[in-house]
């Protein structure tokens, strides 16, 4: 059986609100609803999400109330609170640096190697004792999702393995051996398991 890692789609950016409290934008909600109407979403028997609002909202839309949403703080995005909100161009420069220097901290950000260890441990905790016949979806964030994907593929941390801009993408992996079977795909376009 398979697992999928889904990143939240577009958010309503508000520099006055802490990033973990940002919710989905209208476009993000629309994309999540499109994905929820697909066949694959109804096959998910378990949802595990980051405690950040945008991830929980995405999981709730995808589950359509069929399955309770489990949350884990350890599934959160890499901690960037040291710099707070960065305008888009500055954020992209910072993210490039974050992936290029995984063992170092960008101006107080959580290091990529630490965020990777945290998301890998969170996923493994969720899968410990998980019924392998039940498809599971992890709903979180692009940065840590990329770090997880790098780990599962046995590849070095690198930005070129990141999801396309905008979020709302997923990749799939086999539960039996953790092999990635589907690269980043827009969640509303994915054809399923």
C-alpha cells in the first residue's frame, strides 16, 4: 500500500499574522476541494497533519469529515521564526540558502538537517503500528516535504528537489519499503494509487 505526502496549497499571506496561523487563500481552498472530489482522496483511511492552520485546513477539506485528522507539531514547516515574515524575493533567496547549506542556520532558522530529522521521525512514528493495508496521507509543507523526499530517495538535500511554486503538490511512496513512486504532482491532477 501507499502513503502520500501533500503540501498545503496557496495561503492568505498576512505579514501581521504569525506564519503558522496563516490559512488557505480562496485559490488554495478551491484547489483542495478539487483534489477532494477526486477518487484518490476518498481512498485515504488516515490523515496526519502539521499543527499549522493551513495544513489542518487542507487535511479537513481532503478528508471531507470521513476521517479524523491527527496532528503532530513535529510535522511543522522548518522554523523560520527568527526572521519572521520575509517578502517573496527575500524569502526565495533565504530558501535557496537554507537548502544549499543544510548543516548551517540561515539567520537563526532551523537547520535543514534538523528539520529533516524531525519530519522523518514524525512520519516514522505515525507509521509505527500503522495498518499497511490503509492508505495514509501526511499533510504539511513544502520545505519539510522536500527534506522528507530527499531522505526517502537517499539523495542529498537540494532545492532542485523542491515542489513547484504555489504548493498543493504531493508525492507518493510505498509503505513496504518507503520507495518514492510518484514525483511532485499537483494534488488536483494526481490520478491516484
